[in-house]
């Protein structure tokens, strides 16, 4: 499938096809331009939906440099670790931890780049695989997620993966976010 091409709707509904079509893999240097493109391709409505302050969003070159620096470090020393979500080998999203305390806990983030893959349950499948991978790669005891309180799609994925709602509070959840109400979810891995 070519990047702009629409996926086959029949294949997207077949559980056997989905099991082989939906994969995750660690982020590699060649993925960084696509991640930067996702961030800098968001429109104002999409940024507001996920709580991003456009004034705080770095340019593509800075995003690539920051992620490249993280990839150059041994995994136990990274503040951020991530995976690419693929559909038949095509990158369609990513999940990353930031901040990360190797051997302890990490804050997890999930980003499905393409609208046609949202709301179909694929995020849950990708996240289940992501959680297992990150738990092993980062030796984690706990994952934490703090999506914007009105981001119901992400909250549904988290609940489907076993995360528990701990509290609702106002905060600036990340370096590129504005102050917002978030729901804190946690998942014990040990």
C-alpha cells in the first residue's frame, strides 16, 4: 500500500488479516522524518484535541535532532523510547514514553497518524503489543498516561488495555502542551 492510498476496507475487518497486518517495531532513525511530519502536519483543531500548544511545538529539524539524540543513547539512559505502529509494513502511528525511569515507570503517549485507522479497535491491538514490548525493553513496573480529559478515543484504548483511572486534575502534561484537565491512568506491570 502506498502512503496516500486508502486501505482495503474488507482486509481491515478480517481478524486474521489484522493479526498479521498490525505490527509494532522500535523507532529507527529512518522513521524520524515521518514523526516530525506528523507533529508539524497537525492543524489547530487536531492540536487542540490532544492538548498541544502550537507555540511550544518545535520545528521538524529540532524534533528529528532530539529524537536522534535519544536513539544514540543506550536504552537504560534514554528519557524517551518509542515504537512505530505499522499496517502491512506502512508506518501509521507511534507510541513513546517520556519521561522514562528505566526499571521503574514511564509516561506513555500514543499517536495514530491516519484518521482512517481511528475508532476501529486497532489502537488497542497496537497498544497491547506496545505495552508488552516496552515492559520488556524498559524493565518497567508501571506505565502512566495522562490524556486530555475529553480525548475519549485514547481513554477507551487505555481502558481496553487494563489501565485504571486514578484521578482527574489540571496540569501541563508535557513540554509541548498547554495547561489542561487530564485523566491520569496507570497500569501495573509487576
